[in-house]
């Protein structure tokens, strides 16, 4: 991991240089700038908290607002979704958008020009942490609109993660940090709050291949499949067990914050299949959580798997499809996969 040079590089300059190097086109550059601008607005809203009246549940008492996942929406889930929709509607770079908080994708309205990209997002990740002042974030994924499609529908988004042209997240924590890939490494930009610009702070993040740290919601242990039980059992056995080393555990319960830790210092993040979520295929959503995070992690030298298959190669069948997730330090993900394949 090389620190940024003393010559400060803003996100705008970084993207212009990527364009000059032929790695992105002007439309994709604009798209990323617009998403970053929306993230700044979400960061401001998150930062105001109770002062901005943005905490708590959406809807009214006794009439909670529920999204297509069956989750009660927070006010910030709804607000962040609106900020992203509004920011991206008129730029001319997008053909359609899809979000965790919307039942179906939305083509860009006819009053605005349509571009060539599809944008998917989790507007506010880590809803359970909003009201307790713990890091939350925004996750996004960019796909190409299939050739000849003028009014994209849900089916046009159903492309495997390998088809992503860009992905990123913005974590709203002690610092607001945007982490981005356009398929040439994973880079971190910290928001300079006084200036209002994202500044490159880590070029080419690298995830250590080995780790002694894992992240899982251990309260689900009794619901896990046998291979997961065996894998975590061996992690917990520490240096006297088959792994021969002690492991530490961390679970923030905001995927953005857990993945940011892994991109920063290594580790394995998992949300495995369990008997509570098995009928849905997992807990995390493939298109706007697992795929963008897997792209970022692979671009930083890590690995991402369902436990049985490379995550980016899963062929999607639904916009809100769920999937088991193992991602992070390459050799540790390979170990977790071995347990699953051995029990196949
Ligand atoms: P979201 O808030 O966008 O619905 O996502 C929540 C996800 C993810 O951020 C996190 O890793 C996981 O849910 C936490 O799940 P548990 O509450 O089961 O630990
Ligand atoms: Mn949610
Ligand atoms: Mn989420
Ligand atoms: Mn969310």
C-alpha cells in the first residue's frame, strides 16, 4: 500500500488522469463524480444526526415503511435513496437505476437524456447502526446498458459481477472515505470537509494474503451449515487447534465498515448461508452489496466467494437476489472455501 504523494490529488484530477490513460470514458467519469457528490450530501445528513431530524424509522407510528426485503426503512435509508436518485437523474450518463430501497429498477425519465450505464446502489448500508452513531455507508455498482436497449428493465441489470465497469463505497465514519475501482486497482479518497473535495489518500490498496482476524455474526452459529460450523470451530480453537494460530474477531454489522477494515488491514468477512436465510439464498444482496464489494476486494489482491463459487461469476436471477459471502485475505478465503467444498 503506497501512501498518497505530497502532491494532493483530488478525485476530479484522479478521474481526469484515468480518462487520459484510457481507463474510463467521459460519461463514466461524470457518473462517478455525480455519485461522489451525492455521497457528500448523504455524509452531511448522516453527520447532522438528531440535529437534522434524520434519525429513527421512516413512515408513521403504527405504519412502518417496509422495503421489498421486508425490512423497516429508516429515515436515512429513504433520504439517501432520494439524494442518489435526484443527483443521477439529469446528468445524461445513466440509462436506469436500481436500489435496495426500490422494488424495481427505474429508467431515467424521458424528460432527461439517457446514457449508456446502469447504476445499482445500497443507499445506506448498516441501517441498524444509524441511530447509535456507528459507521454506515453507501455502496454502488456500475454496469453497461446492453446494446440496443432504450428503456432498461430489471432483466437488463442481471449481469454477473465480472461485467461491472466500476464499483465503490463511501463510509461515513470518523472520516468520510470513498473507495473506488474502475478495474485498475482499488483507491481510497478521504473527504476534506473544509474544502469539500475527496482527496486521494491511498493509491492501490492491498489486502494482506494471510490474516488472524475474522468477521461474522456469531449469534447465528446454531443456524449455520456444517462446513461453516467446522471452519469457525477451528478458528476459535486457536494456536492449539488445526489452524495453529490465535484469531481475533470483529463485527461492526455495517458491511461497508467491516469491508473497509479488511481493505485496510486484512481479515475475512463472512455472511454465510444459515437456516434462517436459506430460503432466500443468504442475507446480503448480490447486485448492490456482494458484487461491488467483491470487485473492490479482488482489485486489492483479495478474494471473494460464495463458499462454493467465485462470487463475481454468479449469474444473477433477480435484482434483490441474496447470496452467501466470504471475502477478504486471499489465503483465508481459500481456507473457508476448502471447508465448504469438503462438505459438498
Ligand atoms: P442494510 O442496512 O443495507 O440493510 O445492510 C445490512 C447488512 C450489512 O450491512 C451487515 O453486514 C449485515 O446486514 C448485518 O447483519 P446482522 O444484523 O445480521 O449482523
Ligand atoms: Mn436494509
Ligand atoms: Mn446493506
Ligand atoms: Mn441499505
